[in-house]
C-alpha cells in the first residue's frame, strides 16, 4: 500500500511543519511578491514615460499642423487674388483689342474709303 501512487483528486495530509519552516516559506513568498511588484512598478513607470513622450510628440505634431493650416489658408487667399487679377487683365486685354480694331477700322474707313467695312 505504501508503494502505490496516490490517486488524483484525493486530498492527502502533509507532514506537519514547524513554525520556523512556515515562516521561511512565507518570507520567501513575500520576497518573491515584492520583487514582482517592483518589476511591475518599473514597467508601469517606463510605460508612463513613453506615454508622456508620445503626448509631447502629438502636441508638436498638432502645432505643426496648425501652422500648415495657416500656410494653406494664406496660399489659397493668394491664389484667389491671382485668379481675380488674371480675370481683370483678360478683361482689359479684350477691351484693348476691341478698341484697337475699332480704331483701325475707323482709320481705314475714313482714309482709304472702304465703305463695306461697317455694313
């Protein structure tokens, strides 16, 4: 009976330990727990630092984006002004061409006497 393996699921009693053995076991367990907590605290501290650095980077990116938005607004405003100026210049050009042809036609009609020009 002593050589037979104990069946699984059956609770067996352990040999009684001394109070000193229990205290050592508890102390070892507490030391392991303390080491694990210290490691976790360092990990959380590192994660916190990484989050702070990422926050600074995001803030810098946000500031850069706002400055780029201002640049784009200024560029759009300048482009609108250029298009308006181009329209004005086209209107002046068309008026100048019309005036030139009108004067040239008048001169030809009065000097050369070409009556069929203004039918």
